[in-house]
C-alpha cells in the first residue's frame, strides 16, 4: 500500500503522564507497561488539550496541573497496518500517582525501566560502559569508510558522554534515536527477532512509537525544570527541602550540590516554612515547606533556574 492509497487520517492523543513517588520518576502506562495512555481525539471538546485533560482526569481521578503539547508523530507502520494515516499528538502532563486514600493506582512504572542508561544519580550507569559503548563501536566500525566511521563515533561519544565529552541529560531522544539507528533496541526490528536478542540492550520496549514519545517527554521535562517551577506540581502540599531536591534529581537523573540547591531555592523565595516539622527516617526532624502560590505565578512568567550541576 502506498501513500496515495491512504486517504483517511486517524489522530490519537498520547499522554506522557509523570509523577514522582518515593523519589522515583514514574509514568502511567497501559498494556502491562508496553504502551502510554492513548485514545482517539473526540470532537466534543473545544480543544485537543481539553480532550486530553478530560480523558486523563477520568482515568487517574486527579486534576492535571502542568500540561504541554510535545510533538505530532506520524507512525508509518501503523498507517500501513490500518490503511489510513495515523498521527500521534503527544502531550506531557504532571499528576500524582497515589489516589486520595494514598493507594497506588495500577499501571505506573519507573521511567528508568525503559531508559536505564539515563539514570546518573549514582554516576555513569554500568550499562553504558558494558553494553552501549561496545555496541556503538561496532556500529561505527561498520560504516563504509574512515570518514563515516569517525563521524559515527564522534556522534556516539558526544551523545553518550564518552571519551572527553560531558553528559547532557537533555539528549534523551537523541540517544534513543542513535540506539535505534544502531539496531540495538527492539523497536528497530519490528517483530521479535530471536537472532538479535543477544545484541539488544536492557530497557523495556514499548509498542508503536511510544518509547520515542516517552523520550521526548523526558527531555522536555528535564529542560523545563531548569527554568520553570513545574516541579512543584509533583510535590505534596508540604515537603522538606530534601524531598524537593530528590524530586529534581529523580527527573534530571543527576545529583545536585545540596548547599547550592538550597541556596538557590532560598534566594528565589520559591518556598515558605509551614512551621511544622517531620522526621526523615532515623535522622533529625526536618522543616516542612510549601511553595508560595504568588511566586508560582510570577515564576511561570519570569522563569527560574535550578542548579543542575554534577554532584562530583
């Protein structure tokens, strides 16, 4: 079937719904963790975003705070299967994993289950040196000539922070696309290929183009938390500064300098003390804070920058 035969268009809304629970970044999934929540756009809402909000809030029983459109993806494989153009209009949204009773809802997964190489909170993940770098060396050496081989390896080393290059936490999509091109993620092969199983990297696959959409959402949020106070959408009403720092670290996949982080939060007057204390494990009681509503409104316009510097 060629493109001229694809006359109809099906538009699906795909949501990257993010929560942070117990210091871990979580996403809502369907199909036993193999897909992101998705559904057809319904014309009884005034906009795509209104349709998404209504659908998500019905599913999660939580009002959505921050919502932002990501990109529109054209899924050629599904288009061929269904005999029509299929586009996925993706959104990033922040919510809570726990319901009003504090119980976990089904379908939530740690996003590092899908991208284990993205979690640098304890330094470079072992999978990069043990599996990814060797696989990308093989892919680079398979290029047609020395110029192409050099270009491939330079791209690989810059994208994954190899050799003398710094790790850039925002390049989530570029890293996934590179691994796709190198043929070391299952989605690059369509149907299961047992002969390729040993070459494939750890990290759960997703159906259709959903892992690509998830990578896009992760990258957008990692960039966004540096200059917009969206992280507060993920916090309980009262929290300690340690909880706030751990939430930022969970999303960024990077460790933060404790004193720099706290100094910046104080300088920007993002939070205020509640006058309450809480015990943190077996340690000393910690002050509880809440974010200042007027600052949220101001910062949404002016922006702020969180210190996403290396912890070492």
